[in-house]
C-alpha cells in the first residue's frame, strides 16, 4: 500500500476526472466440487487520479445458477442464488489496455445453507485485465477477463452451541463488458 501511495504521489500531472461504468459479467465458478454458472450486472464510479492510475468502487448484483448435470445439489440452496457485492479496486490504464485489482465483500439475500448453517459474509480478491476501445472523446467500450477468489464466514447454530468458521468459497473466471463514460 505504501508503494502504491508513493507511485500516485510522484505523478507530475493530476487529472481528477470522474467516470461511470455500467457493466455485465458472465462465467463459471468452482464452488466446492461443483461448477456454478454466474452472471452479474453492476455499476462502478471511477476517479482518475493521473494519466495511468484510477480508483474504482461500485455495487453489483449477481445471480448464480447450475445445470443439474454439473451440480444437482445446488438447486436445494435456493437462497444462495442472489448476491450483492461491493468491490473496491485500483486500476492501471494505458491508452488501450487496463488492469485492475482489489477487494470485495458480498452477501446473499437469503444466507441459510441449512436450518442450522448460515453463510454470514463473503470476501475476496478480484483481478481484471482488458481492452478499452474508444467510441468518442468521452466514451469507451471495455472488454475484459476477470478472476475472483472468495472466502466465506459461516455460522453453525444448534441448540447447545454456536460455531463460527471461515473457509474457501469459490474461484471464478468471468468475461466482462462495460461502457465507460467520462464526465
């Protein structure tokens, strides 16, 4: 983090522009021993700090579904199909390409796995690499490939005890497309 602050502070040209980036992603995740298909939509706000560095923060809605062939037990976990996620990332951009990385937290709309086990929160790291295609002076099409790794905090509660655990949630690869508009 110190290195990042030093790199940002040594910039000779401060730009300070805002952009908004609505986008969508789709792909597959390995969750436990099951393949789960994922699709999400979201919007990011981007603050350009200088010629190459930006900060992104956003909100995303994700729907997870499976094919019975790959994961017949997933459909029993109806609550774990709808998720909301808040990602915060740092992005490096040159004229045509971008790379961003950062952290996210997520929460299921109905977090109960069973009657006694609940998924409290998910958190993880995200990395995206992509291409920017300029459409006009202030508009870009963004096409990329994103990978995410997530860990979950669980609570198991029976009549006589409460147990909190953490564990691996999923690893995914997603194709992403977005539309960036600079103000």
